C-alpha cells in the first residue's frame, strides 16, 4: 500500500514510473507472504490464520498485476 501511495504522489499518472511502483508493491506482497510462512513456523500465528492471510496476499497480488497490465495497455495505446 505504501509503494502505491508513493507512486501516486509522484504525480506520474499512468506512466512507466507509476507502473514501477506497482511492481514494487506486488513484490512487497510476496515478501509479506514469505513472512507469513515464518510466522507459522515460529508459532506466532495459527495455520488457519496464516492460510487465510496468504490467500489474501495472493488476491491482492493478482489485483495489482491486473492493474499493471491495464496501465501498460493504456500507456501503449497513447504512444
């Protein structure tokens, strides 16, 4: 979320710079998913909780990916 906010504050609009921030946000989502495995292994969270949160990160990552693809098409059509 912070990466997307940073990209949108750059006032770059649907251009490659904003897409870059979205890619960073998507990568951060993967990092969170990785940390959830560690949380479960260290018994900080139950298997049910980590499973639920992992599924949410997959959904968020997929949504970011779709937005990236949409913006890329938009950028290419304006070129």
